[in-house]
């Protein structure tokens, strides 16, 4: 399927590794120019070097900025005043006992998962609306729909993303701008894969993965971790003209873990 992203410029936050890096790669494959974002120049340079082995280096741009920090959106705007596609991928997760989770913990979680996306949408959406075209995608999570007691602050932050995404979509009426959220389930990033291996040192990885799913996501229909590229495929589709009719939606990419029909 040709997604016709040639000529489009996309900013993918936290795109030096994991799901964000897979999204950057898929958008590049579909013809877009991609701004690769990370907190350090070393991380951004390494990611760009790797991507440039597969794609035209002229279409890969750097953005060194910690998007969880207020004011980073101004660094982005100064370097790239206008973009066509904004993927708010920056996020963090952690297990935390509710009674031991401090105000600072909650604030840090929301700075990463909520405020970063709010600030960038505020920075770039006016231009999209003025031009009448653009895409904003929030990377949320299945736990936005199935909150977990052991991740209360994370679950709340991801549910908040869904509300913000829908609210921003209401601003797009009569334009070709869309705002959507994607809800991945457990995904085989290096960090999660490493965790699974560390708690099951005596098992082959395939067996350890099945054990993880049985213990943590027994309702999964695919009964495995999603691949970052699989999540990236969904994001790239939403960023394209092929998905023009999808707006204000929460698109589940969680392997059927959430046991609802809507």
C-alpha cells in the first residue's frame, strides 16, 4: 500500500529507540521527511546514522531536546516552524505502589506522558489548521482502557491522553486535520525484552515471553508481545491520506487484550 507521505514532514518524539524509532523508520519508508528526537546529541546522532543506512539521509533531521521539559517545544519550533505530522510518542511507565507514589512521581509521569504532547500540539496544530491539513497522533496504551492498580499514575496519564486527543479533534471540523490516539499493548522494545530475560534467566526467550503473557496479559489474542514495527504500521496509516476518515478515534493495537467490543 502506497501511503503517499512524500513531501510531508513528521516530528516523532522520543524516536531514538523503541516504538518511536520504528515509527520514524516506517514514515521514512513511506516517503516522509522525519525529525528524529532524543534528549542527547549522541543518541540522536546514533539513531540518524542507523536510519541513514536504510533511507535517504537528506530526509532525516535531528532535534535534540527533552520534550518532557517546559520550553522544549520552543526549541522544536525554532528549528522546524511547520510540520505536517506530529507523533507524540514520548512516554514512560513504571510499576508503583499507589500509597508510596509521591506527588513528584505523579508530576514526572504527567510531564512525560501528557504535558509533552499538549505543548507540542499547542505549538503545531494552529499551523495545521491554518493550512487545512495535518496529522496528530498520540501514543497512548491499552491501560488507558484497563487501568492497573500497580500503575495508577501511568494508567491515569494514558487515559488523559485519550481525552486530550478527542478534545483536539473537535477543533478540526471542516479541515483535513485529524487527531487520533494509538493504544499499543506490551511491545517488544529492548527495555521490556531485557526485563523479561532478566526475570527468567533460565528460560529461552520464546518460553519466557509466553510465561510473561500468561502471567500478565492472559486475555491477549495474539498471545505474544507486539513488534514495534507493527505499532508503527498503524501510526503510519493514520498519518496518511488513506486514513482521512478516521478522526477523534482511539485505535487499539494491543493484540485483542482488551475484552470489549468498542
